[in-house]
C-alpha cells in the first residue's frame, strides 16, 4: 500500500460505512438477528442513513411488522427511500433529531441504532429518548464500536501502544467527544442508568486474512486511513516513520498485501428491555 493513501483526507462517514458493510455485512447481519427484534414488531431505526439496517430489520419483522427510519440528514433519507422501495414490509422515513424523537411515548416494540453514536453530541439523551418511545417489555438495541479497540492489526512492536495512546489523546482533545469515542464500553452503563432491565453487551469478531477480497482490502485501506488521520498529530516522527514503513511492507510484521497478514475487527451489541413497571 502506498504512503499517499495514509496521508489523504479522512474518508466521509458514508464512504467508511459503505466499505465496512461491503466487507463485514455478514457479521452485521448476525448482530441484527441477535437484537431480540422479531416478527410483527414495530421498530424504530435511529440514524437510519441509507436504510441498510432497515432492510435487515424487515427480514425479521415480516409484513405484519413496521420499520420506521429516522435521520437528521435529508440526503440520507432520500437514499433510504430509494433503497427501501422493495422492502416488503410497511415502513416510514422521518427527518428528526435523535435526542428529541418526534414520536409518542411507548409507540414502538423495539428501538434500534447502529454505528451512529459517534455522531450524537449527547448520547445519554439519545438513550433516554429511545427508552421513552419503547413500550414496557420492549427492546432497546445499539450496535456500536469502541473507538480505540476496533481492530487488532499486526503492527510492529512499539507502534501499537503509540497508536493507542495517540487515539486516546485525540479523544480527550475532541471537545465533547470522549463519551462517544468510547460508546461500546459506556452503553451498558447508559442503558442501566436509563432504567432498562436485562442489559447485556455481546462482542463479535471478524478475522480478515491474506489474500483479501477487493471489498476487504478496500475496508482495511479506509479504516487505516481514518486511524492515521486521527493519530498522526499525536505521534512522534519515529512512530510516524514506522507506521509508513509497515504500510509499505518494510518491517518484520506483515502488511495487508503480504502472506501472513491477519486483522481482527471487533463489534459490540448492547441490548436492554424497558421495565414493565
């Protein structure tokens, strides 16, 4: 992989998510199936984007259910409208804020959000809103990453710790972002403090190994480019040089285009139920 890929701009969020879904759509589908969403439910998808997860929810709820997608971005909702034309279940798309959901109390059987908490300025208020619109006994489910622990790459000795420390500093210095950077580790507490019962977090892993498919290779490229952009300002010149050398396959550890390369990606599903009382 060439050095300029590391130095390019952070990929747009939509581009990053497309690459993730193309490379790891199977594990994301497994996570949706484990949410507790079932046939006949009315489900709200917060931060629905282009409708990727709405389509997977539709498979679970069937024609007797309904899925409602909410997003603050009108462009995303237009993409979702195009992608959901053949959804096969009743659906609706609503433009609105995640922390002030425009729905009555207890109006959904399940409230779901995936890969959106990093964009929420006040994630605790989003959890509170999710609980408000979910009926007693209903499901609240969130798929989210923990920013510093999304992947285990075969970095050279000394580089991994430096990158982790750099990302931690980036999180501290991003105003208001610390809680969102660490959403996966914070969500069990947020759901518990919101009064949900049976709160659980489940981890999922996906190994990508040489030789990589085109989709896998692209996702690794996009992922590393984003990590590089966040970490680079807080790395010393020695660590920056080592990162570039590893990227080019010039160290003792295999880079993505070399035999022996394996990376493990981590995903987290946190769920809870609204107490009947």
